[in-house]
C-alpha cells in the first residue's frame, strides 16, 4: 500500500511533541510491514526523521525561504505561508492509496487536501490531536475558568482550527482524534459521527524494557518530560518542586524538553530567584534511548499539564516503571483510569505531598511501580499501528 504524508509543521528541530513522536512510530511499523511511504516535507523535517532512525523513505522536498528555527510568530508564519503556497502549487504522485495528514494545521491540511484531490481514489485520513482552547481562557483557564487576555498566537490557532474543521467536514475523509471528549467536540462542530474515530497514543514496551541506565546516567528524585510551554504547566512544576524541596532540601528534579528562548530565560531567572539552581536541572531536548535511561534512573514522574488530549509521556513513564503524578484532568479519567496518581487541579500542596509520599514510602512506591508496568502494555505501538491501518484501509470501522 502506498501512503502519502505531508509533514510540513516542524520549524524548530530541537523539540518534539507527542503527535510527531506518534507519527514516527507508526511510520516505522508500517514501513516494516512493507508499505511504501512518501512525504512532502522540508529538509529539516527529513533530518529529524533520520535522527530518529527512519531510513529508506521517499522524500519530495518543499524548499524553505529560510533555515531559521526561531519560534517567533513572524518567522513561523512566514515559513508556514511559504510552505502552504508551494504545497498548493505542487503536483503530487497519482498512484497514492492513502493520504494521511498528520495534523489539522493548515500547513499540513491544505497541501494534503490538494494531494487527495489529485488522487480521488485514495482514502483520506486527517489527524486532529488537540482541540484548541478558547483563546480568552487558554490552556491555563480551560478548567479553572479564569479569563485572560488572548494572545495573538492563541487567536490564530483557535480560528484556523475552526476553519480546518470546516474543511475536514467537507473533505469526505476520516478524522482521527485521541479521546472521546474531543470526538464529541468535532461532531458538535458538524463532522459526521461516522467519520470520527478515537485512536490512542502508545509506547514501545519491548524497546523500553530493554534499555537500562548506564553507570554515568544521573539519578533524580523527580523528572519532567515535555515542551517548555504553558500548556504543560511549567510554572506549576517549579512551584510544586519548591514545596518538595522545603521538605527534602536535597531533592533534585530533571526537566527534559525544548522551548522558546523567552521561556528558557524565564526558567533560568525563576530558578535563581527561588534559589533552586542546585535542585532543578534543565537538560534541554533529549530523545531516544538517553531519554528512557534518564526516566528509568529517576524516582517520580511529574506531569502538571493544564490541558492534554492524551498524555503520551505518562504512558512512556509507566513503561519505565515510574509512578506518574498529574492533575486530575477529565481526559486522564478516560485514558488512565488506573496507575496514574491524580491530584486536584492546581493544588500545589497536594501534588508535592504525593511526590514526597512516594519518595518516603517504599511499599507505596513499589505498589505504584507494579501498577505502572502492568498498565503500559495496553498501548503498545504495534497494537495501535495495526488498528489504525485497518481504519485507513476501511477494513475496521472502529468505535464510533
């Protein structure tokens, strides 16, 4: 089967989000099964694929006007605009069986829809893996009810996604979402219920089990993995860890993830101002086996996200045998009905108390480790890839 995918959303290559990790894992498995995969993408995205071990893929390059990886809004819009225009003028191959659009971003969606128009015989699959919060509440205010001044970035994201959903509605394709709440939102927006399917994220259980920390892998009492972004609760993380340190002055936290220069400067200032420089260690962007080793060498995985559509880093931590402490978001009730330790939203003391309890109570800690290791295989990547392939070929109508 010939699967075509536009992959045009990456500007900063020193970062990954869950949807991109998901795409890479599915590509790896589909390629191993003998399916032919071709891509329309910038060279920087090809390099990120290769850095994650993907080889032998068919690339059709979309040339960028700049190699700048700045996440400044002006630079991102300039790059995205150029990619959209090139994609809308591009002549795609005419023998495609499946057009798989990995995000609802217009930079992927518009060229993908053009490829589908040029291949009317192809099955169209569109991924919408995060419903944008209303911009006057944002990620931080979605569950708290707090109002905020909308950011330009938030306004653009929200309104372009509204447009994207209308295009999905008219496309005649299949729409994939990550949870039933988002499925309900997409259906409420007018997409046919028979065209929207809930699919999970996943984890490579066998690979994770085979990786062990090396003698020089540093150990930390706590670890966080995620983009340095308000959605992921970075300010909450620092506040929570400061309370852990009040009880345990030697407790050390590792932060893995990339972000904008502004956020990095903020984090550096915050750690110095709170005198946490000896307790919190920003390690930057780490991927692959080294990331797994660091998680395994740590004690507790912290996930103070304000807004999630699934939570892939949580199941990765569980596959590493780590207890996961997170806010009690509605999506976690659906995806992680067990194994995850949940605390009330924005209750910093409760969060810090759960972390400290795990660090001090060996029996409680081991019980949660066992639950985590038992839970993770539910979302093994081969199961996810097989199910999604059936949706792509129309041989399984899934859970609607």
